[in-house]
């Protein structure tokens, strides 16, 4: 059976890896480790700089637990660019998969001020909701902008004037633990995000539309 294909992009500022604005990139790295730990998986959990994109990437193939579905081939993409211009690197990763365009889907991981820390929401399509990384991806896509987004909550400061400082400040320990992969165990939110990712990856198109 031909593999289903996903590109998962962690949006953020690679120069500030443990800040709230880059929680998508931290989550991406830990999801790669999560995927590589599965029985029968193929591929390295370590993202390597690929100057063609430019981004750090790794490809991991995972098997469906029941064995009755095609494998899921996942390209993990961490842009080597600032948040506001993540789009070109993400689309470059997408295009590398479009050379083999069978059942391809794109998922972005990004921070969200409107959701409480250690919570998330899955969304398909729609506007960027003020998020410059999502806006950059949308503008860079030459085809459909109907991609999936997993919005990772970071909360919001009391004053709007504090937003810039807030998103560039360090994640709290509890926030890091929620998305970490440590000694073969995943944080609570990491596990839930992974469940949503494989649902998207293995869903038939009519199920995706209905859901």
C-alpha cells in the first residue's frame, strides 16, 4: 500500500527556541522523537539542517497499529528563519513531498494567545487569526490554503502592551513538561497532539471533511 504523507511544520523563531512564540518548534522536535519510538517506525528522531529548504528536517515512517492501513510517512520541518518569514521554508518542504503527491497533507504547529497554557485546538483552514507565521505560510502556498493548524496555548498577558514581551519570554516548566518527550514518556499535551496528528494522517478525505 502506498504511504500517506504528512508535512508537519513547527512555526517559531529558531533563534529563540524555548520561548512561548516557539512552542511549535519545541513540540515538533518532541513529536519526531515520539514518532521514532514507535514499534516498526523507520527514520531518525534527529532533525538535520537541509540547506535546500532551508530548514531542519527528518522523515519518519510509522505503521498503523492495526496493520490494516497504509503507513504514514511524516516529514518534520523546522524552518531556519524568523517567524514572520517561516512560509518559504515550509512550502519548500511541502514541494519536496509533492514530487510524490499521494495523499499529502500539511499541519502547522504554532503558539496561540487566546488559548490557556497546556491546551490546544485543531483547526482546518480559515484565516491566520493575527499569527504572522501562519500568514507567511498562507501567502507562500501557491495552491490550497486549506491546511491544518494545531494551535498551542500560551495564554495572554493582562495588558496588550505586554504581548511582545510575553511571547518572547521563556516557557514555564509546566508548559515545557506538557510537550516534552523524556525517557520514552510523553507529556500530556504531546500525547494528545500526536493522537490528533495520526487521526488527520490516516483519515479518509470524506472523514476529514465531515470532521
